[in-house]
C-alpha cells in the first residue's frame, strides 16, 4: 500500500465502518447501532430488546450472553458485520440521557462482568462488538464541548474497569472513543487514555474508532491512537496528515499501526465471506426469547405493602378488577431518543399483557381520559347557533410565514392535533387528515389552533405540546405553556416537549384553548424517536370518583423518547405532572401499583409511601408487556435487583454538588467543565461515606418469596499473592414460591492505609431455589478484589492487613461476614492484573456450542 492508500484506510467516507480496499478486493464492513435493537435504515431489524440498564438489573451472565448471541445473529442476517455496543459508562447521576445504553449501572464491577459476556456472545457469532464510550461520557448535556476533570485513581477504579474487562476478557474488536474531553484533551485525541493505557498497559490489539466526527484535530487524533475517523473522514485526510508525516511530527509507524489494526479486524473475523448480504430473518424466536427472558428478570419489585385484607397487594388474583392508567401501558413500547431508538416490529403492551392473562370473569379497563395522548385527546369547536351544540375538532389556520400575518393559506377543522410533517399526516382516533393545501416549510410557516375542552372530572387539567419550533398555549386566555424553540443540543436534536397544568376547572363546563406554533429553521430530525410536526394533548390530573370500585389500579409511567435520549440530559422529576397524578390516584385507591419506566430512575419520594406497590421496569422491550403482566399476576416471581441507587431527593446524590442542573450545560452560554468532585464516592459509595440512607439502595429488590443466608466460609482465611479464594455460603428459600435470588459480596477494608470506600461490590451470583430448597454457592475473589490504584507507581496495591467479606441481599442488607487477612503487601501491574478473578473470566466466555 502506498501512503495515500494507507491514510484513506483510516477514514470512513463511503458508509462503511472499516473502509474498502477495492484494489485488493477487500470490501468495507457495515456497522449498526444496536443497544436495544439492530438499526437498518432507521428501522429495527429483528427484536426490540430491553435497555442495557434493564440487562444490568438482571445481574445475570446468562442473560448477557443470550442478548449478545441473539442480537449478533440479527446483525449477521441483516447484512451487518459490526455492532456499536455494549456501553459501559457509569450511572453517575439520574440525569444522563443515555443511561438506557449502559450495562454497568453505577458499579464498575457489575459492568466488568456483564459487558464481556455480551461481547463474547456477539463475537462468537462472527460479528464484531464495539465497547463505548471511552471515556468518562457520563453526561449528554453539551457533550461535544464539555471537559471532564477527574483524578487518575478515580478513573482507574471506577470508569476504566468495564473497558479493561472487555479488552482482557473478551478481546473486543473495537473501542469507540467519545465526544467529551477528559482532563484537557478530547477523548479521541487523548494519548494517555488510548495509546498509554488502552494499547500500552492493557496490550489492546483491536481498533479505536471515533464517535461521529468526534476528532477535532487530525494530528492529535492520529497521534493519540484513534484508528478510524468516522463517519465522514473529515480529519484523517491526506491534506491534513501528510504535512505532519513530512515534518516528522507523525512517524510512519503511527499510520502503519492503524492500517494493521484495521486489516486485522477484517482478516480475523473472515468478514468477506458474507459481506453485506441481507437475508430473511428465519428465526425471530431467538430475539423474542432473549427479549422476554431479560424483561422477566430485570423488573425490580421495590414496594409491596399489605392491603386491608392483611396480605401483600401483589401478586394480583387473575379475577381482580383492574384499572390501567398511562400511555406506557397502552402505546407501542418505547425506547430512548437517538441511536438507541428501536421501534418494535411486534409487541405486547402492558394493557394487552394484563388482559391476556386475566381470567374471563375479570375486568381490566384502560382509563384513556387520564393519558396525555395526541391521538385520543377530545376537542370541541365552540358552540354555534341557538342549539348550543359543539362539534368535535380543532380549528386550524395555516400561514405561509412565521408571524401569523395576513390571511391563512388554509383554514380547516382538524380531528385532533397529531401533525407529522415527515409522513404528511394527522392521525387521531377521531379521524385522519393529510397535510395538503399548505406547505409547512421551515422558516416560512406558522399555525394557530383554537378549540375547547369539556373536563369530565373537576380539578386541574394537564396540557402537553410537542413541536419542532416555538409555541405558546393558552387555556381560557391564561398562558399555560411556552417554548422558545431552542433545542437542548446542537448535534442530535429532538422535538421540544413541555407540559403544564391549569387552574382548577369544573367538570362539564367548556373552556377555550389556543395554540400558536412557528416552524423555524433548524436541524430537528424526523427519525430516531423525534418528530417534525406539532402535537397537542390534555388529560385530567384527578381520577374519576368511582376509582375505588377497582381491586387495584396500575399506573404505568416514566420517560419515553419524548424526554430521554441522546444529546441531552433530563431532570430527576417525572415529566408531565405524573407524580401529582400518582398521588391523586393513590388517595382515591390505596391499592395503586406504579410501574416505572426509563433508562434510569426518577424521583419517587413524593408518592413512594402512598402507593401499595412499585416496580421499576426500565425500557422493557417488545415483550415487556407480557413480562410486566406475568409479574403482576405472579406467573413470574420478580428477581431484578437495582444496578443503581434511588435517591430520596436529587440533592442527596453524591454527584449533585458538581452537577446540580443539566440546564446549565445548554443554551447560549453553556458550561464547558464538569469536575467529578465526589471522586471515588459516587453512588452507594457516597452514601456510605455520609452514612446516609437513600430511598432504595444499590442491589435492592424484593421477591414474592423470602431468602435466608447462612454458613459463610472462606477456602482460606489468608490470601497469598496470585491465589483465588472461594467464598462459600448457603442460600435458602424460606418462602412458599420458587424464585431467583442475587446474592452479593462486598469487600470492606479494615483500617485502610489510604482513603478508601467503606465497601465495594466484588462478587455476586444468581441462584434459583424451590420453596424450602437450600444451595451452597461459591463466589471467587482474588488480590485485585482487595486492591486500590496507586498513581505514583501505576500499580494496583494490596496492603497487608484485614478485610471484611460481607455477603447479603443488597448493599444495605449484608447479614454475613468473615475476616480475610493479607500477610504481605502486593503490587499488581496494570498489564497483568484483571478486573475479574479467574473463575469469572471463564464464566463470561461463550462456547461454539452456544452459537446459532
């Protein structure tokens, strides 16, 4: 290869991940986004899987492997060769718009176990995996400019182990560097992180690929060690790189190393055999099975109080009379906005899941009037004539300018307001219209909508608008909603959604509504869960008076692609006044069951102790409705455990001091620095340091049965260098239902020589037990399990001393403990040490017999 060919082999400008070398008959490879489903041309090929945060909540190596195997099969059949997942960034705060894409939760050890299991599942199928986003990409707000400032020890102990484990325990094909800066340099231009740590200390032989246009400086990106400039090859061009080679600032070895890595990726996976040859999906059951299994094991039962009858509210009787509230129960299963957005091709809603499992004598009723849905909201034209009759619909005036001036280009009555400029349609339950007779051109269009509402329940009403431009909404001439149309980010732009509530309105009375909307020039996108158009909906905050007649009320709530996803961070509170709605519902019927959704968790404190039961269901995927119903009715015993801590209030979060509000990182003058001031004390480590109690602790999750722990024994009480200790104990199902238990092991240094967290997760195992059954399980630990990082010597050090080995059901319920002694200090090198003990390294592997 000549110099020109070599340079062009490090850049993507032809739609491929690894560029083509047609002169030698080498075709470029195709990569798909795939954290919740395989994306092909903005559609999902195969299954919509639960979010990676849901997978984390399973605490299951088997589920991680199964996901990797299934989604790699779908990638291969779709004609792809590479998958841009898994993600192992940490859940530092509840704000992160991409929490759904990360399998680590808030703990590096959890990610270090599950991520290589996913990678091995993917790569066993002959598909390349890509670990992302390297490094410290824990926020989306201003992600392309923000500099993360974090000390080296914290990087090594918290934010690097997930990537290290994918390299050392799965030989991941590529690592994707992120948009943000880390300690002064952009992640894709960070020589320390890429060349010194990743390729040097860990001996990584794979590719480093840039996130989309994340290289800002050609020389810095090349010298740092990034191997492929994607997706447009804007920096790694001959014009930009040749001068540095001529001057000697870049050596030939730098370019040659990139070429070798990229060629090795093609040759080692033999990708040329079935390149870009899409086939029919002959076995959709692989994905459906993996999606259902993960959904079943990921749902976390947080609360299950006794009813007036003295028994726990859950599980419900199949004959129970149930009211269901919320779009999450009724609509197509959601996924986040952005590259994780994966609309399902087939699905089971939570409402239909309940109705399918209910007995023939039951009554499962959906209360649509309490759901903010632009397709089902009911509108009336002001009454005309003497008879006072109101006709359904919304009067629309469409203008060929942005300031509502002159005569409208078209005036007509719309059945509702669910306008989509991309599809050219307005589809509602009351009827549909086409976008015709006017042109909604960006920068040359505005619209005014007038209508009335008639509440069926007295009290405040909630209004919501979603649009790709500025808007204002008035109810009875009172301004209720307003948006200036300025997007939250400049790269991946979602339609703007706001909601607000009115003053108390009276049932049966008529109230005027006016919405003014302007379509401005901008880069709002019509795909990835966003919208080019305008929607308006309303609903009552208060339930109907007869809600008490139901045996239980299920409220399905949380985030969707409207308010969670790539490119922006969101708030801690539930959107759309849902917390207030839950409180009103619980007051009307104490047997209220809240099913929470989203990539992370939200503020539950305002209503946590008012409801009868709470479940965290994440983004549960296309089979999530079946899984939720099976758990509510007791067909499946819940076994999910929290991979994150749920704060009582956001101010309690250990990272709050440095990140109090995402709004500070967007707008005209956004902040551009983020200091991880909590250091090692992120998540449950921070709560331990403050001796504070969260709402629900890390690792927590209830079951319909009970478990006890006993007989903790260590294979030896003294750890010698290079050895592995088996920590054995007995778990007994003391209840009357079969179920899984996730037993957790934490290490607590006794009188440490340096500042260290009070305890850290270093092992876990998942065991299935019949009623009355006991099993003795074993969890391995080794020297790395006890070590801390020393920057001065670039080593993992184990001090001579004592360590408590703590075992139990969650981070605050550790009922067993034993003391382990280390007689001699030990230094582990960064190259030879491993985040996982040897038995776990073997456990995350995938055999050829498991592939299909």
